[in-house]
C-alpha cells in the first residue's frame, strides 16, 4: 500500500483540489494556507473534519463560517463527479465535515484489510538500529525496564510495517566500577552463606574496599539486594567454580575474587534478564558487550578521533569534550586525570561502532532522568561528522505501581524495588499480554501509573481482556452459526449507522498504524483498538446485527463485517505483542 491509498490522504487531496478552485482569482495562494484534516470529534458530523476556515480566516478577511460554506460548495461540485463522499457539511464556528461513502470504504477494506495488506510501505526504507532496555547487568530488570521492553518491541513492530529493516539491540554495561562493586557484594554475601556475620556500611570512613571485605562490611556504595544471595547460591552449585572461590577466599585473593565473581554474577544476571525478556515475548537480535569495546581498544581510539576534531581540551590532567558547542550545559570529562576513560567515552565508542555498521538511523530508548545526557552524546556524534539527523533518543519515563490506590515504592540500591520478574509472577499466565498492553497505553515521555488490581482483573473491565474477548467473541459467533464469511455484498443490504461506523473504524486502522509508526507512538494503537472494540460491541449489541436472527443474505454481509473487524483486532494486537485468542472463558 502507498501513502496516497489511505482514505485520509484522499480526503486531504479532495480538499486541496477544491481549495485550488476556490482560490482562482484570489490573491491568496495555497502555499500561504494551512491545509489539514483531522478525525471528527463527534462522529455525528462525519468521519473527518478540517479547521481550514478558522486557521486561515486572516488571509481572507472573512468570518470562518462564511469561508467554510463557500469552500463546501466547491467540494460538493467535485463530489458530484466522483461520489467519494456521502455527505459534506459545515458547522460553526467553521468546520468542514466529511463522511466517506460506503462504496469507497468497502473498496478500501476489501483491497487492503481483507487481503491482509493493511500497512503503508515507504518508497525509501531505512536500515535502523533500535537499542532499548540496556539495563545494567548488576541486578534484575525493574519495572521501568519492563516498560521500555514493551514500548521498544512494539515500536520495532511498527517500524517494520513501514518496510524498514531493523535490529533490536541490548547494550550490556559489563565493565567498570559498578561491575566491580557487584563482585564485592558477592564476596560478602558468600561469607554470609558460609555462616559469617556481615554488616552494612552507613557512611564512608576512608577504609579501602579490601579492608571492608576483611572486616565483613558491605560498602555503602555496593549492592544490597537479596538477589545477591540468590546469585551466590546459584554459583555454589557449580562445583569447580565454587571450589576455586573458596580457595581464593582462604588466600584473601580479593582482586581475583572480585574479577571472578563479577564475571559469574554478570552472567547469572544477564541470563535472568533474558528470561524476563523471553516471558514478555521480546527477542533481541544482538546483545552488545561494553567490555569488548575496552578490550579491543575502541574506547581509547575514540578519544583520538575526538582530538582530531579540535573539540577536546586538557585541564588539570583531564581530557574534556567541548559539548557546550552542541547544546550541553557544560563541557564533559572523557579521560580522568588518572588516565581512565569515563562512561561517556565508552558510550561514544559504542555509538561510533553503531554508525560504522551502516545504519541509516540509530534510535536509543533511555530511562528516566537521562534527558540531560542527550546533548553530550549527540554532540559527540555531530563533532565526529555523523550529523545530527541519524541519532535519536526517546526517554521512557517512570512507572508508578498502584495497588489498593497507593503507590508502591521501589529502590534498587536498598533491595526493596519491584522487579520485572515480580510483576510477571504476580500477573501469572497473562503477564505478557497484560503487561505489554498496560505499558503501551501512554506516550513514553509521560509517567505511567500501572494499576496492579486492574491488571489482575480477568473480566472485561481489564482493557486487555476487553480486546481479547472481542476477538474471541467473533470466533464464537462463527462457530455458533456454522459459517465463515463472504466478501460479496448484496445491494439490498441496509447500511445502518452502526454498520457504517464499524466499517469506517476498520478502514481507519491503516491510517492509525501509519501515523503511529511515523510518530514513534505505539500507544496510539492501544487507544485505537479500544475504540474499535467499543464500536464492535455496540454494533453486535444491536439485535438487528445478530447473525443467527437474520436472513441468509444479511447474515453473510454481517459475517463480513465481523471478520474484517477480527482481522484488524488481530493485526493491532500483534503490533503490541499480544495474543488474539479464538476462545476465552468470560469472567
């Protein structure tokens, strides 16, 4: 399907052609005008409306309603030829309203929805790298990661509908001080498992990591979650490794222990993260290790490349990137005074690597509080000559868990945070479908309230089950009457308002997917599906639309409407990564 096949685009084209006729002999040119259409806010006025008259009233020096009435006359003249609209009206304060004719709606649905080709393919597709989740492997995935997971994978599916090729990538931060602190935590928890008492440092007192380990004190900055004990117990089941660990503890070989535990803990945590991702129906094409960038020399090579740009200066032994040239609020250290690279430099090296892999566009989905990081990294890409149009960042905001009307707090360092795996276990067999839907009900940039009680509800009060029940109900209808569907319509079929409205909402699906993909907004699909299911429920709630109670011709036509609705529900749920069952026991 091409963009100009969309009904919305054809409506816009009809409007523009009429405006051109309307402007003949007028000093105003169409390029001076703002021309757009939108969905009607009240369906009683039609399918689409245009605020053209109100938005351009100053150009014409007339009242909006007067402009709208004049333009409507031109539209109606054109419509006498092609009959694209069944109704064109204007309403105060100056809206022009369009109702698309049933034959054109039916033709579109037959050609694209019924033939399983509902998606616009762009003339110029891209090779895209989509990086999302990328949580530190120092602990389990949390609820914000779960949101990024659902949002990112649904966005990937949307981008694929446009014809792009795409790689889903997870960046593994398996290098640096936080990884070493994970190893330290494992050493102390191992001592605890072996029967020794440990304590927690509340304030830094100048003692080294080694002194704290020997004193059985877990450093203030280290990880305290109980999941560390789970990691230790998992490692203890590996006899050879465990024997090596016990020997290293006895010899107080702390550096070797930190390295060994860090490696094994990262491996254990990453496996756990992959299990959570799998339970959410998300499969990554690549897990990219930060450690490989350091070991290959790519991180230090990137500073040499930056120096060549002239955007690096030295101060007090540090190498500093002039990120203020690119909109950052201050310049950023990339090499510390002891020669160690900062995390920013590793991130720059990673994005250089992605650029060199030949992607046309690189999209990163980051967590809350990372907005200020965009300018410095985008600035580095621009400094290195990659331009500022290939690299884009989407911020996935905080999640508030709501239970019994109250927020449930989370804190990663203190160990009492809510994990993604906790949510999966809480929701049970419906975790993937319910979790993914709830996490895509709002734009990524807005905080999201996740109602645990509603998510657990298995009735149609739960918006996920409401959609799935609609799909399953249609299958049940076909089983009940013992037929499939026909794409042949009898001319005597009565197109009542609820039937026409449902047909329009099915046809609208292609536009919703296209707009959601272009704007990178999966939540629009969730919103659309609720409206589609609502219109189907209203449609089938009318006794005149019950297949078992009507004549054979009407039955086949109604079956068609049911089937194209079901196809659309299935396609939309698929974009969100949600199953579309044929049978469900309604609670």
